[in-house]
C-alpha cells in the first residue's frame, strides 16, 4: 500500500506541475508585485506624438497614453514610474522585466509571439485631411472620390495603397520624400491627403489650416491599440482588462480621444 500511495502521490505531483501556470512557476503575479512594491513601472518611448511625448527640459511626459497610465497607477494606489524605452526593444523590455506594462502599441502578430496584449483601448485608422477652406466642399470620404479631386500620399506607403482602394475615381499623386502629402495640400497642389488619425491630430495642431474629413466613426483600415504585458500572467492581464472595461464604460477613453486626437462625435 505504501508503494501504491507513493506512486499515486508522485503522479499527482507531476500532473500538478504540468498544470501549473507559468506565472505560478515564476512566483507572484505582476499585480501582486506592483502592489507590494508600491510602484507601477511603465515603459514608454516619448517620441509618439500625441500619445507619449517627452519634454527633455523637465524630463516629464505628456500625451494620451501618459494620462491613461497615470490614471491606472492612481486607481491602483501606487506611484507611477516611466521607464525610457524604444520601439525596437519594447518586447525585450517586457520579457526582461524592465517594466510591468508598456504605455500602448498597435497589436501585431510578431509582437504577440513574445508578449501578451490587453483588450484594445483605442482604434487607429486612416483619415483624409483637406484644407480648412475646403472642409464644406469635402465633408465625407465619398465627396473625395471624384475625377476632379487629387489625393497626395507618400509613395510606397500603405497610405498610397489605401488611397487607391478608397478613392478609385480620384487622381492619386504619389510624392517622394522629402515631399509629404499634407504639404501638397497646404501648397494647394492637392485637395486631400491620407494619414493615420494619430498623426492627423498632431498635424492639425501644427497646421491649423488642415481639417480632418469625417468623424472617428468614419476611419478606415482600423488597427487596435492595446497594452503589451508579460505572457503567462493571467492575473495581471485580467486586472488590466477589467480596468480598461471600467474606464470605457465611464467614458474615460472617449475624453482622452477628444482631447488628444481631436475626435469628432
């Protein structure tokens, strides 16, 4: 009986070992680590205007993602610490435990091989920009799809492909660097350009003569933005997903979108 009991105990122990989540094998969840440490470490680049922008003079950060992470730390009751990061080392920063969460990035299957992604908190997509004086003439995407309309885009980019897809009846002018699509619009050589809603927000602040066509609901070729997290930590992932769901219900992300991305409701 002792031999049978020992054998069953060994088998049970082996099965439990196989069924143990990776996070348990590695120790406490990130959630517990952050709460015990009293600091939330957030990786961010500081070069993604208007999502994360670093002021080198004050060594501080501003932007959509910065405000979101500030609120997450506040809701957790911990101190916020921004850890300088680069896009090329985003995945390594998560995997090597340099930070607990990254301030936000578009979901890609390449990154998903190494890091987990939260539920989306924002969708980025393509939007047309026209001159402010032409805003009434071009209120919709359909109004730009006309033979007498010229849409300027940077040659060889996804925006060139998207412009040809969405405006088959318009003239697509593919410009080469250092020229840009929005410069063609400002100079009067094109009626419109196509870019991301994130870049459009920055361009419209820099150049008030630019106007975005349509509302946030009119974006095309949408891509989700989410928070990169360590793989295998379901406790931390669930906590962040619950926080996103709560903030979406409260209208928190809508407020950030209206403030930083000039979203039209």
